[in-house]
């Protein structure tokens, strides 16, 4: 497992660390029960702050992808298994969107809109919609 970050990217480092772990789950490099490296080791290897790595691990925990246990560290949760199963479907969707000229940001917005419609959530991206 190799956690990757781009220090020149405007994207937050903790988000890059979390995305790298998510990606490894998607492609099957990481599976439920696998241990992630200690935050201290990742921080030293990437030359970033240990708290940045801990923030990423906590984000993954909040998403249900990682279990954080005292003495055991960060372990890929059993609930992460369906993510790997979705990888093929996601690849197909991304390829189809690209063939149709749909950008990644637009595709992500469409997915969020479908999720919000299915869960009854109301998007709050545009506060002007609340105005009469």
C-alpha cells in the first residue's frame, strides 16, 4: 500500500490521504481486516504532520471505511467491502460520462443530486433558493 499526496495541490492533505486509502479499497489493494500504517509512519514518509494523517483516518472512520482501535490502530472495516464491489460500476459510469463529454465535477454533482433525491435531503449549495 502506497499513500500518495501532491504537496502542490490545492486539495487539503488530509483529504488526499483519505482519497488515497479509498482508492486502494476500490481497486482491492486494501480489504476488510487490513491494517493501515501508523499515522506517525505515514507522516514521516510523506513529510507531513501526524495530525493531518489522523484527520484523514478519522474522516475514513466517519465514512464507515475504517475502524480505529486503541492498540490496533486503523483497520479497514468490514463495511468497506461493498466499495470494492462498486469499482466496476464506477469505472463504467466514469467512462460513459467522459464519452458523453460530461466533466468529473458535473458527474459528481449528478450523483449528489440523485443521492439527495433518494434520501430526501435538500441541497443547501444555493442559499438564495430560500429567499421568497
